[in-house]
C-alpha cells in the first residue's frame, strides 16, 4: 500500500531540494561564465586618469555661502582646475550661480566659463552670460564680475534685457544691495534704451 505524501513531508523534502538547486545554479554561474579582460574593458581609463592627475581637475564642484546681510549664494560648474599661470586662481567651465535674497527673490546666472580667485570672493563669468530673475527679466551679456562676499555684480560691457515691459539695451548693468534693508536691485546705466511693448 502506497503512502500519501503529507504536507509536512513535502516541506521536509523542499527544505533539502531547494537549497541544493540554488547551489547548482550558483555553481553554473562560475563554471560557465566568460573571462573578462579588465584591460580592454575601458581602453580610455588610463589616459583619462593621467589627464585628470596632470590637470588637477575637479568634476562638478559646488560652493555655497551666505553674505553678512543674509543673501544666499550658490556656485556650481561642470569642471574646475587651477590656472597654470597663477595657481591662486581657479578656472571653471559651464558655470552656474544662484542668488537667493532674504525676501525670496532669485537670480540665476549661467556662463560658459568662470575665473575665480583662491579666496572664493569674486568670480569673473565669461561667454554667453545669462541672468534670469524671478521678476521676469532675462538679461544677456558677454562678461560679468560677480562678488560672492556681498552679492554684487557688474557687467564689463553692453547688456540686452527682455522683460514684460519690452526689450531694454544698456551700456552697463550693476546688481547690488541698496536701501535700509539691503535689498538687491538691478541698475542699468550708460545709454539705456527701452522699446516698450504694451
């Protein structure tokens, strides 16, 4: 007479068979797997490593601070490395800066390159400098000096600004705190020309 397989007997058998099956699967991973050539897997790794060591390059650096008057400033870039001619200066590529004032106003600045002094007090932004403000201004210029110590900025030449009022052209633009509360203002000077769009 054949005995029926009870639930407890089935569980007892599975406790033995399942771990054995798992061991069999794991062993096939090592026995059947192909050998990986580590040197040919990343052919450019040595060259890239040597270049980064030689140039002392940093990827995606991040700097953040607050001025004495309470404005927050954050500066980022894609890469940064010391200047070969002056080691106290830092050259960065694809630079971005965010200024958040005490009242919540935001100014976002982007540029192709940046030149910063070693004390992180001032950065010179160069190449397609664009400033976006939460008030709706889009300002473009070629070069701008940004002081990180007291949230001041000044362009080296002409600026073009788009806003809800229309297009504004000026010979210079300055950004600086003013008034009793040290609020941040934009000042356009040297031949300001506004084409008003109702």
